[in-house]
C-alpha cells in the first residue's frame, strides 16, 4: 500500500488549539504505527490516515486534466498539482485508440501504444513519459512543485464546504482549487443490458486503453464483428477493423438508425458519400437499423432488427454515445444540466467557488454559440487549458473555439469547428481536389502529426524535415473533392466543415467568432482560398 | 502562386432538392477569381479573451503558449523559465550572454531526465554557438524562435 503524504496543514485560527493538541497526539500515534510498519511490514490501517492536502486537485486523468495541469504549472511557478484517476495509467490521448493504433505495423503495439503519425514521426499515446511526473509522496516537499498522478483511485465523495474529497480507500485529500474532469462512460444499449451475461461478455463498450487492448485481441480470434453506431467512434472503428478484415478472415458489419454514416453531422449528400467510402474500406453497412433484441445461440450472437432483418455475428462493439460522469454531483451539491448532461458551469467553466469542470463532463456557456457540451479531443485540451488558467486567477471565458477532425483513411479527411448538426440548414461550396488535398499531404506540409491545432505537444518551431515519399497521385474522381460547408442558425454561421481543405482553421474560427450574418456565403467561401496551395 | 488557368475544373451549379442543403460546385479559375467581398471584423490586438502566441502584447512571455510544449511545466520548468526569461529580457550586445549560469542549471536539470529532454547536449551546444553571433533587439522575435529551435 502506498504511503500517502501525511503532512498536516495546521490552521492558523485560534479555534484550532484543541485540534492542534489532538493532531500532535495523532502524529505521535502515527509515528508509532509507522515504525511498526517498518518493522513488521503490515500496511497502515485506513482509520488512522489523516487528510492530506494539495493546492491543486484534478479529478480525472484524461486530456482535459492533463491540459489543466500543464496550464497551472506554466502560470503558477512551483505549483503542486495532484491528478487522481481511476485508470491504472497516466494521462493519454484518446483519438489514436480508434485510428492510428489500428494501422500500426508493429505487432507489439498493444504494449507499446506507440503510433506513427502521417508525417512519419512516432509517438506514444501518453502525453508524457513517467519521468515527467513526481510521486504523490514527493509532491508536498518538492521545491519547484510538480505533477503527481494517483492511479487506480476513485473519488467517491466531495465536501465542498470543507474543500476536501474522499477516495474509495477512505483517504481524504483537501484542496485549494479543484478541477472535475471525470469525462464519461460509454452508453450501452438497453437491449444488450437486458440480454444477459452471454451477450454482455461478447460486447465491447469502447473508450479506454483497456478496451483497445481487449478489442484488438478479440478481433483476431473471431470471424464476424458488428459495430452498432454510425457516428465518429463507430465509423472510425468500422474503418479500422474493415482494413484489418482484408488481412485476416474477419467480417465487419456496421449498423445504425440513420441513413448514412455521420448522418447526424454531415449533410445528406456527404453522409451518403462517406457511407460509400466506409463500404470501400471493407465494411458491410446496414443503415436505418434499429436493434430490437440480441440473443446468444450456440456461441453466436443474433441481432434482431425492428424491420425483421436478422444479423448473426460473434462480437458487438457499441459506439452509441457517452454518458458524462456526474457521480460527484450529489455529494458536492453541483448542478447537472438536464438538456446536455454533465455539470453545469458558467462561461469561465466554474461550477462553484474553487471548483471548475472541463472536458466531456462540462456543460458550459459558450458566449458565441450558447450553452453546450462538447465531446472532442481538442475541446478537452482547450477547456482544460482554460480551466487551468482560471484556477490560477485568469477569469477568462471560453472564447477560443475548439475544433475536431476525422479521417477516413489517408486520402480523405475533414476538419470542423462549432456546431455541426445536420438538422441545421447548410450551404456547401466544392471544387475538384488534387493529390495535394489529402490529410497526408497536409500533415507533411505543416510538420505536425495529430491534427489538433492546440494539441498539447505542438511546438513553435518546424521540426526537422524528414525525407518523405511523394504523396500518391490520387485524383478524386467524384465531385466532393474539397470544399467548405457552412452550418447556419438564424442566418449566422455557427459551424464550418473544411472538407479536404487543410491549414485553414484560423479563417473558420474567425468567421464563427465574428458571428455576422453574411449575405453571400460564396464570398465567405472565397476567404478560404481553396485554390491557392 | 499557381497559375489558375492551368487548373481544369468543370463548371457546375447544382442545387439539391432539399432546400435546406444548398450545394454549389465552383470553377476555381472564374468563380473565385475576384477577391472576397465578405467582411471580417477587425481584430483587437489587446483583446483579453484572445489566445496569444509566445510573447504577450505587453512584451511578457506567455508561459502557457502551446508552442512551448511541456518546457515550462515539466520537472525542469523552473530552470527553463529562469533561463528563457533571462534571455528574453537580456539587453546585452550578445543577447543572453549574462545568462550562462541559468542555462547551465537548465542543462543540468534536463540531463537528469533524458527521456523528456533528448539530445539536450547537442541542443545546448547549438544554443551556445548561436549566442555567439550578434543579435539586435529588432531580431528579438526571431531570437526567441532560434532559441527554441536550439532546444
């Protein structure tokens, strides 16, 4: 059992004189037990653990939390930051789990978790190697502070009045400032929950490193896999597994209620086009599919659709959304948003005094676009950074609009920003593409790997150019070569998709920030200079 | 600047049945030949909400710039800040020449974490070489960049 840092924070108020003598008594007892531990090797009884203290407490060990830790350390010299995560590993980035890691040639990728970016540079999914962090015991005494990560610990209770939390092992930790970045858990389907043990053990809810490892293993040992869900995660996993299906004898099926892949995001013509692309990746797409029931017969799963179709498969991956983790709302007395889910926070990401929320779990007020909750990597970075800034006194609202991206292989990709909902009116402006208009070419040109603009590992300098082969001469035969799609709300552009148009995100961001009613969107499309490259 | 007339686009103008979703195909050479008439609001250089680059309008260093990566926040963050601050505010003829102690401290720290700061020997040598060349205050922006490049 790890020995916690048990330095007492002695209050200066006169009323604590009694507590002081009690504390001294406890110190004495603790010291005796500590000696005993040393001599006998027994672990400390939980009842004699004191509250320990950290100036900055970050609950959750994901992207938002790491971004906040970095922000706090940058702005508060010598800051001591404690991250508490229920995962057994330090913070890592999620996008490669459904993309790059699947394309790796390295047979040990499930162990190394390293991937090759489009520009040929390799990196780990972990934001930083273990040597970046200091241990929790060292945190209090560290002269220049640092970031410590407590892994495999869950915060089960939050006492806002007392500014402290309790872990699942009964340890109490008090804080000055706290960030809640608990993310969420994948939603399941009721039909699967009702279907019993045999079905559930053949179902993967995909989100974490452990899910990637187990799905990789499973996919190598079965004949048929079905992904339920047609959004980002479902489509990316389908494409990744579809590629694999060519190597091994694996049938990949994807089913969803919409008419086409990304049906809730892309306008219909693009959703249809995307669906064809997904099919070309080796996926059997079943659209307009509503699952009625799932049973397990002779080790095989039978999915019954509402329209009568029956799909037989060996394993299911459910990619049907995320349930934000608001477990602490009750004990902490924090507001939960009934429309979007998640903790309700203001434009500065603050829930209550000394408590901020960032990432997937934050339902925040966006000055320009209204109250929303965003589940993308770059948003976790942007909101985590902002929360860290505000925890160190900045008082800035959410203003720099985050972006997101999706690639359907090296030849086609898009970047998007703002509210991208296919139920909104859209205006699309397209032109033919050339071989230079691919995600691969874009990253080679800019020298970056993962295509998030504010990704935490970006540097101001262009990295040493490594010799790269010429991009393949792929000319898009179909019409949606490259273009810009505007999403409108009350004639104002609230969302933009850049389709095979790269390195133009600052222009898109500016247009949304301005929030103007533009008369002719073709004129706005000109701003992207999609013909200059 | 590419020669637009060499691009071979087919001129098409299509509107889908669903009036919600307007779709336009353009001929790059002609449809986008004239500059845009769309108006963008002028940027306020002192907008407190805006994200900033490496140096704030006030001249101070933005330690939270994503461009710095983990430099200011890692285990050698303090040493890095000391060294880079000294360099940034240095008014010496050879910029940063009075900062050698801070740089040594930073180098020593980074050597303790080879995983985080690889090849730091080469890079500090590069810095020392580049600091020997004269740099004027007008070059300070590029001085920062070349400093970071040497890391």
